C-alpha cells in the first residue's frame, strides 16, 4: 500500500476528494495532511475523514529538516500539493524526485508562477480574453509551476464568466481528474 501526503493551504476541497477517492483503495491511502496555516479548513476536512494533520511554520519548512524527517519516518511515497501556496524547498524535492505533484488552475505554461493562484489566475484569464482555461497537473521542481506536465483538461471561458463562475468550472475539472491522475501515477510506481 502506497502512502500519500497531501500539502494544502486553504479550504481543502481537492484534499477531501483525494482522501475520499483512496478511502477504499487497495493501492494507496492518504496518510497525513500537512498545512502551513493553523486555521486552514483542510484540517477540519481531514479530521472528519479520520486523517491526521500536521501544521508547520515557515521556519520549520525552509530552515530545518523537520518536515522532511516526518515524511521519511512515515515512509511517504507520493506528495500531492492541493492548493499549497509555498515553493517546496530543495531538500524535499531531492528526497522525492518525480514524486511530488501539483495541480494548477490554468493551462500551463501560461498563467503560472509566484502569485498565480486561485482568483488571481481566473481574473487574469478573463481580462486577457482567453477562450479556454482549465487545469494542469504537473511534477514539482524548484520553481513555481515549471515542472513537467502530466495532464491537462480545459473548459471554455464564456463572455459571461467572472472569476467565481470560472473558478467553479475549474474546480469541477480538478475534482473530476486529480484523484484519477494520482491513482495512475501510483500504479506506475
């Protein structure tokens, strides 16, 4: 049984869908949810699904091996970033080469990088009159949103869309595809 660690910074709707997907799986389970915000709603979602959570601060993440040691002690096989907003430090990337994936709410390589998350992305896509948006699932490296692309799905951007309606379309794609792509990745491990 492979072990998944989810890193999240906010509400955790993707984390919940992933946990639910693997609840009855014979190949993998979500072991722990990690968060950099002690008041993130993802903690409540994890608790409701009987998954432990660990909160950490910037210093622990960037200036120590605390998180790396926990991941190692737990024998984590795959790290999934699900709305996690911090750049992953080099020590964790080195320990988990091609075993850290992220989901981005746009079709990379456009609209990626620092500060390009959530409504920020949706507003720019609408302002630039893009005909499509969507999701990109990619491997994580030492730069924001520049890892190799694993999967993309798109949705039309309508003239009537605002950031909220576009976000709803993108969340629908995330919830539909992210757990299945994670499963495919695990099956190749």
